[in-house]
């Protein structure tokens, strides 16, 4: 195995690591954001389900392997150049890792698309196939988040109506750690809840407990569905929906990275996909914190029901797109679903959302620039 092949493998695995760091937590962000579970438990669960989706991609996502090989986008003779796939992958990895360090949840699909375009324009005198670029790349990337916003905005009110019809109510609890001290009507703020507790329930100060001493206000559901506590039932379906999103992300993203590594023809698709899956998992476990905080806490306030709705919309769109070989962005879809929920509940944090949208807009040109510059440099060396 020559040094060029080794370098190609390392670059692809670097992209897989960056992808895992930026994307692995997105599927379980609603679990952490709604306080359904803690950061570490959500991260481990999301990583495991992503890995499972990556493995299933071996048989379910062959269409994405073909799409991201670059065939039809640039001439075949350009794909045969060793410097082309390396420059595309390295440009994408640098773009995604930079965004991860800054805490922006960007799309690896966007970065790969930009890098393909930048390197393609620099490598080929005829440029890139604009028709192929539009139909196979740009259209799914643009349509999918808009569809997610619309779906979440439409489905959540239906779920909310169903909850009301079932007699399930939302209440605000004043909690210390895991101990519930008292419950108040929905909308009661932290300071108001503390004051009511002090005056109406006890004149004594808040107790000190081993599991936590900070008083917080949490919104939760009360009531039963067929004899099952509403909160317990919702927690179960919320966990399932988060697992579906993480599974869908692994299913959709792994073939995109593996496709470029397969251009060298050194390994089989099965070995390549499993290798990418393992390194993606490592990236998520070691470098997901900043993006996790942005997705979970800075886009919108959410409870379990809202998180479940966002996950359901994201999972359905991404799995359907993966089956059709459409390169949608899990990031765009999941953020779009959260945007839709935030708009309906009027709890969207538009400053953060604006920053995310700006990061999305700049991902393509930055990755394209890196792709062009790296191709120029690598074609001299390789």
C-alpha cells in the first residue's frame, strides 16, 4: 500500500471524525434539551443508534454511494485523478471541524457538495455538470429543511389537540435535582414558583439534597393514557423517536463519506462503511459538546412532546430520502423541525437561528474555496 493510498484513507477518516463530532448528537438533542435525560446518556444512546444506521447503510443506501462518487458531476477522467477525491474530502473535513469548534451545527452534505464543486471547477476545463448539481444536490438540500419546517408546524398542533382531547395537562414543577417539591399552573416562572413555595407551602428554606441543590422549573405532562402515566409513555416514545433520527443520520451520512474513499478501489464497500462508522462514533463521543449545547438549548425551549414531534418529522424525512438516494442534510432537516416547533410555540431564539442560517449559507462557498485551493496544491504533490 503506497503513501498516497494511506494518506487518502487518513483524510477520509478525518472527515468521518469531524462528521461524528458535528452530527452525532443532533438526533438526541431534544432528549437533552427537554431534560428527558442527561448529556452523557443522550450521547451514548445517539452514538449507538448512529452506528447501527451506518451498518444498515451497507444494504439500504447504495444510491448515496453512487451520488457522492461524483460520477456525472465531473468528467470520469477527473475522478481518476488521485488528487481530486483527497482534496474534496480534506476540504469538507476542515470546513466541518472548523464549524464544530465554533459550535455551529452545519451540514457535512453541504460541505461535501461545496468541496466537489470547488475541486471540480478547478480540475475540469468544462467545469461541473450544473444540471446534475441542481437535481441531485441543491434541490434536496433546499427543499428538505423547508419541508421539515412545514411538517413540524402542521403536525405539532395536531398532537397538541390530541393531548387536550385526552385530558392530559401541562404543569410546571419546582424541582431540586430529581425531587419534585411542588407543582404549579403552566407558565409559572422560576422566581414566581420559588416565592409561591416559600409563602404557601413552607416558611423553611429549600432543602439541600445530595442529587442537586439548584431549584429549577420544568414543564411536564400530568394524566394517564389507558392507565399509563402520560410522562412515562411520552418518555418512551421520545426516546424511540430520537433513536430513529440518529439511525437515519447514520444511514444517510455514512455512504456519502464512504463513496469518496471507495474511488481508490482499495477496499470493499462493506469494510469502508464499517470503518467510517467506527470513526464517526469516536468523533461524536469526544467532540460533540459545543454543537450539543447549541442544538439542545439555544434554538428553542422545548418539552418532551415538542421534542418527540421534531424527531418524528426528522426521522421520516431522512429515512425516506436515504431510501431514494437523495442527499438531504440531517442537520438541515432536524434544525428545520426545531425551527417549526419554535415558531408554533413562539419560543424560537431567532438570534441563534440566524447564526445557524448564516453558517449554512457560508458552508458551500467556504468548502468550495478549500476544495479548489487544496486541489491546486495536491495535484502538484500527488
